[in-house]
C-alpha cells in the first residue's frame, strides 16, 4: 500500500500547470491551507465530456483442471458500467472600488478580500466529496457516503467495505481510508476544462441595491468544475457508526482495532494507489488520548508535506472538519 512517492498529479499540481503568476500561487496556497484533500487527491480528466464512464469488474471467469482429451467449459468475467458526473461550484467576490484603488497592490488586495469566498468553496468541495448526493442536489455529484451507505456481508458488494463501530445513535461520525489514484478514487474535471479553481477578473461592475441605490465594485468570479470517480471500491473503506459521545466515555470504541479492520480490508487492493486516513479533529483528539494509555508501534509522528502529523502503519491521518459528528446510523 503506497502512501508516499506516487507519481500522479494532484488537483493542485494541475492547477499550477494551467495558471501562472502570483495570483494563481496565492489561490493555491489559500486553498491548500484548509483543504488537505487537494494536496492528496489525484485529478483525472473525464472521458465523456463532463461525465466519466468507468467499467468495473464485478466477477472473475472460472478456471478448471482438464483431463487429457477433456474440455474446458466456457466462462467470462462480469462487469458493470458506472457513469460519474461533474458539477459546477461557483462564487462571486465583490469589493468596493474605493477600497481597492487605495491599496498598494490592488490585485492581491482583491484576492485577500476574496479569501472568505475561496474558503467557502473549499468547505463545500470537501463536504460534497464525503456527503454529496445527486438525489438531494442534482447539480452536484455523489460523494463517498452516498456510495458506502449500506452494509453488506457479500464480499462482492461495496457495503462489505463498511466497518461498523457499533453505535445506534445519531451522533455518529466516520473515519475514511481513501486510496487515491487513476485505478482507485479520483477527483474529476471535464474534458477541455481547467483543473482546479478558474478565476476571472470581471473588472468594475455597477451593483444595484434592493432600493435602487448604485455603487461601483470590483467583481471576481471563482469557479470549479469537479466530480468524483470510484473505480475500485475495494481500496477505500468507511468506518461508520462511531458515537462521538461514547468516545469520551469508559466504553469508548477501540479506534486502533477499527483502523486495523479497515487496513486489512483494503491492503491487497490499494498497492497501486496512495492511501490516506481522513477524520475530524474530535476523532483525532481521541486517537491521541487512547494512544497515551498504551505503548503502540503502529502509530508514529512523521513528516508529511512539511508538517509533522500522526501516521497509522505509515498512512498519514488527515484532519477534515467537513466530516460531521451528526451522521445517522449506517445499517
């Protein structure tokens, strides 16, 4: 299972290759500060316009021993075709002309004023990667929770890669093992489009209030065309039904035991990708609390992208606040 050194291009890498200049560099830095997924995930161009069609193998052909002069029965593998869509995530930043014109560097000042809008896009992207649902919002895309939504004992079904932490309440959260890579889980962008955030300077516009008043403003348009493809569900795993309340109690679930179950679920299938563990800060806090109570060689503090973070069996544990603490029970 590879965690470091893979050669695929992340969304930030592709963004750097398609835009130049100080403004683009500032946008990348602002996004990466609060969106670790952009540092981790590979970006794949759709193969069908704004959609991505993937053929997933769901069964293997049979093989038999044959006697001399005997026959081998015909068999074939079974596959399923999946179409993933992309959505358009957009926002506009508006700043009063007089504020901008008095700044030493007007363009960078406008960008700093746009930071809240970029952060809003960041959070919405992360939220959709985990909880997006076309049923609830046809303009978005299905996230991981929509796919890993129902447990199963059938090893041929995606629900077999859901580990149940045992909670029956609705104050639950999840821990995710996600393996990024072209053959695994990927972020998508449409054919002919730019990967990452597209920034357009709309210049000076006239804004009209509800009462008819007018003012001059600078307008910036930020847009991201993005989707999610899950080519091999076996290399990603959800640890679901973790009660946040129980984490603080004496009968808290053993987080290491849960990680171990998920690790062995995906280990054989994740070797060609790059695996990360995602959880929110509450879970991460209880990870460290449980580790203090025992000596453990599976967890280490290691450097990753110039930051010292917790690793489990050399897999970086990444903090994502968009993984909520109010998930319903996954049955």
